[in-house]
C-alpha cells in the first residue's frame, strides 16, 4: 500500500479528529489574526484600528472640541472588543496580556493555538469514539441475529 492510501486510511479512521483540528486551527487563526476595529469618525463607512482612531482623535480635537463624545464612544467600543477577545483567549487557556497597543503577545498566542488544537483533537476524538461504538454495536447485533 502506498503512502497516499495509508494517509487516507488514517484520515478516514480519525476523520472527526481531523475535522476538529481543522476547525480549531481556523478559529485560532481568526482569533489571533483579527484586530478589533470600529467605525471611523472621519469616514463613517470605513473601519479603523486603535492607532488610526488615535490619529483621527488628534485631528478632530484640534478642529472640533464637540466631537470628543464620538471619539470616546469609539475607544469604549475598541476596549469592549479587546476585553471580550482577552476573555476568550483566557478561557481557552492562553496567557493574554493587554499591552499598551492592545495586541496579544506571541507566547499567549502560541498557548491559545495549542489549546484550540487540543480542544479540536479531543472533540474529534469523542465524535470518532461514538461513531466507532455505533459500528461495533451494529456488527454485534448482526452477529447476534445470525446466531439466533
């Protein structure tokens, strides 16, 4: 049997583990790669991150003191998103640290990815076990009906 068939057979044997790892990997990439953004104050149709919002704030404060309320609402929105993101990372076992830039450090990101992959593997293992138990039970019933 060539390598490809061995790989496909192993993949078929633990298909839900593979699916669990794949889903966990996608979730980890999305969680780590997506930065919180809010609507721009200067261009409402555009999304901006913390750095861009800070630059907009300086521009608007120089021109219009009345727009300070809109800027504060944007910062609150970013803080809420960053706090929710940090909670998700903490729940998943990562050591999230909120730096001044609001980013996630490399060690906590790696810990989160490892945890997500472990959860995917465990979840896939549970589903695989249930599927295999069902197959075994069906075979046992077939054998029992033949012996009756």
